[in-house]
C-alpha cells in the first residue's frame, strides 16, 4: 500500500502495491525495536500480573500501561480498517516490586506470595501495519505506530492530574527493526486525564501525519553520500560535540547520541551487513541514518524516541552540510 495525503482528516489507502500477507513478513523474534535493559512482555502479563500505581494524595489510579496500548490499538483499528494490523510488541524496564493494598503495612519478611506483585516504571510498544509498506535502498519499511510511558516522569506523590505519554506514527525498517520517526508524527508530551481525551489526541496525530512527505524525506537520504574521509570527520566531530563549551555547542544543531553510541556507529560502518560502507569506503545517508537508529537501541525507554527524532533531524542536516549549510558543516569540516 502507498499512503496518500490526508483527505478530510482521514488517511486514504490506494491499492497500487500488492497487499502483503503475514507469511511474507520477516521474523522479528530476535530483532527487538529497542534493547537496552528491556524485556518483552505481553498484554496478559500487564493485565493480570501487574499492579497499577496510584496518585498518593487522592489514591486515584494512573492510566495503566495496557490501557495506553489498547487505546492506540482502537485508534489504529478505526483508521486502518482494511489493513493488516499486528499484535503489539511490548518491552518494559525498571521493575518495581509491589504489594497488594491489604498488605500495605506488613513487614517485607512477612509478605505471602499472593501479596507480592510488580509493575514496570517504563514501557514502550509498537504496532506494525505490514500491509502499508514501501522500499528504500532495498530495505522494506512498514507503517508503525507506538508509544512510551515512563512513570518516573510523573509526580505520583501528588493528586491526580494530566498524565504524560509519548506517541508516534512513522515507519519501521523491516531489515533491522530500526524505527524511522520524524517530528511530524511524534508527540513528546501527550497529556491526558482520561482514556477519551487520549483517544481524541492520538486520532488527531494520526490524521495530521504527512506520510508521503516523511517517505520522500527518507528516500532522499539515499541520494546523498559521504566519503570515507567525511564519515571519519563526522565521527570525530560527534565525539567532540558533548565536550564543547556550552557557548559553542548552542550554535551547533543538537546531536543526542552518547559516546558509546557513536562508537557503535563507527564499528558498524565496517561490520554491519546491511549498512556498512561500500568497496570505495563511501556510505549513503540512508545507511548513516540507520547506523544511528541502530545504535539508539541501547537507549533507555524514556530517552529512546527523542534520540530517534534527533537521528532523523541530524541525518537530514547532513544533506544541508553537503549543500553548504554552515551550521551542520561543522560536523564535516
């Protein structure tokens, strides 16, 4: 399927590309969209084995992880009725041990097994639509939606108020499971105080998302190349970036990758089967972008999407550098 522009706030799908069935989709079992210190869980575990944190001053419950996922599923189902929609892939981190309310005052050593429970401070998920795809530089990408919830960004010691979520609609590279997200399809702080308000805001993000523009920008990356010398300059400058004096760094576009991730990019330039240099040492910016998003898989859940957006903006900034932009040119000088 190729996404057409939004018409009357409804994404329209054109049957110009053969529809894909599940047997043709690669296996994702060993390719998570984020790694770091996360583990994969399912909806049943979240619903039946995990407690739901509350706001301590009024004991009002928070919007649970599974409720967030279910709201996104409902919005996708209503918007993409004719498409293949996969089950959510859910990953969590920062396990918080808990107890049932009836055991709130028991000493830890006296807790019974049925009084012990758990929840996760951070949760990220994606939902793929594998029947809406395109191909960039030989890599098939599929429309993908998802979100992040991080309780560490909430004030649970107060009364219930608007809760914060991250939501995106973009694409996933099916070769490596790297996410391709732009600021156009991303809400860094989606505030909701109810499931209904969440549905409304998510539906609007989906409707406003300019899929074709995003796709064209991604495809354009494959039209620009860095020489081995330019790539070496990029890596060196990227390593210097975080140590620049503040007054100098604010004059240069943001790069949110840490030193370890930049080292991973450098290593994969030589070793990654899908995105390494060619025989001459050249590498196109689509591959550079994927080296960044691949390295970003080591980010914690609460910083993962912001760094993914940074990788997209930075990779497009390199096009500006090649075309003479003075700001981004610092990274290739």
